[in-house]
C-alpha cells in the first residue's frame, strides 16, 4: 500500500455532525426529563396511596412529594417527606411504615423500560 493515497470526502461536514450529536444529546436529556416528570407524579401518587400508616392529621401522607430535577447531563427523581417526623415513619419499628424505598423500587424497572423505549 505504499505510495497509495486515500481521500476522504465528507458527506456531512464535521462541524455539522458535531452540532447534530450535541443537539441529539440535548433532545434525549429533555425527553428523559419529560419522562421523569411523568414518573414523579406517578411515584408521588403511589406513595400517598400505599403508605400503610394510620393517619392522624393527614399531614405526613399529604407531605409525600416527588419531583424530577434536570442537571446539565443527568436527571434525578426524588421522593421525600416534608414533615420532620417522616424519617421516623421510614426507620422506626424496623421500617414497618416505610414507603419511600418501596415506592422507588416499584417504579424503577418501569422507568428504565420507558427510557429504553425512548432509545429505540
């Protein structure tokens, strides 16, 4: 192969290709965030419905909150108690009244599957 030359002809210029890849990443992150917002609403509703403690005031149940957050390169769904005593519902009595981890575990695979469908 010595003495042979190879020429490369770009069908799409490199700067256009780089811009399109960047645009795809932004669109994908936005789509994953939209999906996370949808799942956050489902997660919050599920937690409120499936919390097994007996309400006295209803504040703990109503204070269960789930939100999706978007960073520069990631998306996070958080579920938390807004009442200060919510931690005791999660850890006291060997976790008998815990709802946060159970709720997140119940929604993990459906969320991952939805993301996989986005990528197809």
